[in-house]
C-alpha cells in the first residue's frame, strides 16, 4: 500500500503469492517477545521472590488489582486476558519509538481486538444472565427501543476500534510529515549531509505521540473493555 498505509514486507510464494504487510511482521515480533517474556518469567519460581521474579509478580499483582477494582472480585478470572491485552497494546503502541510502524496504526489490528472484546461482552453476558435475561435487556426500558439497543451494541466495537486506530495513525502521520518537512528544511539550507533538525526536533513529538499517547490509549482500551463486559454481566 502507498502513502501512510501498511507496506507489503514480502510475499509468501504460495497460492500465487500471499502479501504479508509490515503490520503482520511487527505483530508477530511483539507476540514472540511476549511469549519469551512469559516463558522466562515462569521458570524457576521461588517462594521468596527476587530479581526478575519481583518484577513479574509486581506486574501480575497490578493487573489483578486493576481488574478487581474495575470489574469486581468475582470477575478476577478476566485478569489474564486483560493483562495480555494491555501488554500487547502497550508494546504495539510504543513500537514507533523504534522507528517502526505500530500494528495499532492498522485498522485491521484494532478491529480484530475490538471484535474479541465484543464477543466476550455478549458471550459472558448471556452466560451470566441466561439467554432469556440477556435477550430481555435489548427490550428495556421499552420494547420499541429494541432497534436502538441493537445499534448501540453494534457501535461498541466500532468506537473501540476507531478510537485506538485514530489516535495511533494520527500520530504516525504527523511524525511522518514532520520528518519530511525537516528533511526539506535541511536540504534548503545545505545541511542534507548533517540532519540536525531530524535528530533533535522530533523527540518531543515522539514523547507525546508514541510514549504518552501510546500508554494512555492502551489503558483506555483495556478499561473500556472491562467496563463493557462488567456492565453486560451485571
């Protein structure tokens, strides 16, 4: 794809060539990092933690505490999913700090994650209330509001996906335009051999769009997922 869309990294030589975008490549790298972290963190666990185990237990306890505070003690079993979702989003959103395209700057990634949350909302809602109680909720407070209630539920994954995607791709585009403008400025004043503007000016923009916004959007997506699931179950 051209412009600011994900680029094709390579093609698999099967079925006439299957294009693999940099979104897929970066996503698999992040998954590999998380899997490696999980394997290392769960090896040689001791009753009295020290070193790396202290860090791991602090992360787990923080995620468990956040889940309990947001969803309630009875929904602690969501902590592994929410924790995994948060860590994946955190790495994906911070990927831009390495000069690489964030997987979350691709609508396919954010919609995939939003659909997973959407399925969890309605599966656990039906499981908690029973099919009758779950369907009854679509006709409350008045039966003729059924179409609006359905539309409201269908808008949930759309809002989740576009909120995350819009923030991440917006930052990606701004950073890309900034680098392009600074490169042109360097060429205009004869400093193309020494890109001083590109090396210094974008730092503050990276701190906001990649670091601050990345962490914030990860937290917001997970918090909204927990709130929506909890509301449907109660």
